[in-house]
C-alpha cells in the first residue's frame, strides 16, 4: 500500500542517485523541511530527465505534458500513481507553496525542447527564472522566511546566480547536447560567435565573453546575499551551505577563464564540503572578481 512516508523515501532515493551538490546542504534541515525540499528536488530531477534523456523531442513533449497533467490533477485532489507527484503535492499543501512555481519549473524545462540558443540576456533570464529561481522561491516557502519586500527579489537573484554558474560550468556538456545558453548578443559584442565555440576555435574574444558572464553572475550573488537575514534559522543554515557550494564552483569557473569553453570545471567534493561549512559559520560573503 502506498504511504506518504514511502513517497518521500522514493524522493530521497532520487536525490541520493543524482549525486547532486544539494544533497549535503539539504541534510542540514529538520525532518519535515528536509522531506519537502527533497520532494521539490525530485520533482525537478524527474522533469529534467524527461528532457535530457529524450532521443525524440516530440515524445519528450508528450511525456512532459502527461507529467504536468498528472501534477494538475493531483493538486485538484485526484489520485496519482507517481510517488514523486504525491510527495510534491503533499509538500505544497503542508508548506503553502504557491502551485505556480511548479508549473514555472515545467515551463522552463520545456524551453529546452523548444530552443537551443538565446539572443539576449533578457531571454536567458526568463529561462533561469523558470528553471532555477522558481525552485528557490518554492524552497524558501518550505524553509520559512520573513514576508519582507526584499525576500522574493533576493531569492530570484540567488536562482540566477546559481543557474549562471551552472551554465558557465557546463558549457562543453551543453554543447554536446546542441545547446548554447550564453546569449548571441554577448558573443557579438565580444567579437566572437557561437560557430567558433562549436568548432573549438577559442580566440581572444572569448576571454571577454568569460569575464562578462562571470561579472554578471557575481552581481547576482551580491543581490542574493540579503536573503540570509530574511530566512528562518533552519532556512539560513541550508541557504548558507548551498551558497557556499555554489560560490566555490563560481570561484573555480572564474579562475578557469577561457578553459570553461573546453573543459567542465568542478571543485572536488572535499572542497565543496569545506566551502559549505565555512559559509554556514561565516555567512554568505559574495564572491570577488579577479578577471
């Protein structure tokens, strides 16, 4: 017989199999908040896998549409056969998470089926808002936060900072999937082009392209820092740990310079764990630029 405990256990198994950088910070939460945050993560992982593992975009769209229909029906009190859907619906109800964040996440994942490049940062920001900021906004409802007008903008900035770090870290991996997230406008203004990236011709303009995108991500880290003072104690601890992990990855990306275009940059797990611990103790200091 299905039980909510079993549903949440399945979400924990999804997180454990993923090897995600979020796994360690999530452990710092008390049980109920940890289960809720893990359910949101498993929901995102399931949606990502539908798109990333697809060999047929049309079939992936149908699968993603069916997944969203199952979510919508379950939120309307219908029964789902999917333990991840059941767990995330339980989380929405337990923590009053706005349902639109889940639909935003699916809309963002769907964008990966509809486009492989972005013309402007404004377009990329909308993608990041859906696939990253919506996740953070859902998470702070689980963790608890002061209803201060600064909270939601800071959470949005945090999502942008983290996602832009992911984008810079994963350039070669995304390129292998036929995707380039850095905006065409940035390439043009830096004197290079996506075809150079595809062909492995990393000329002088790519140094400026890296610098520009690192600087933009750093600015969002600065905008996200005030969130620390607006979260519950539980939320502050896990936020600091996540901030430390991502700031460590950002430092590695920053130091790599143009190597981000040819190599996936990743600190070691001990480095990430040390960064998480230091940030829990010292607070989320925004990264400095040295490019």
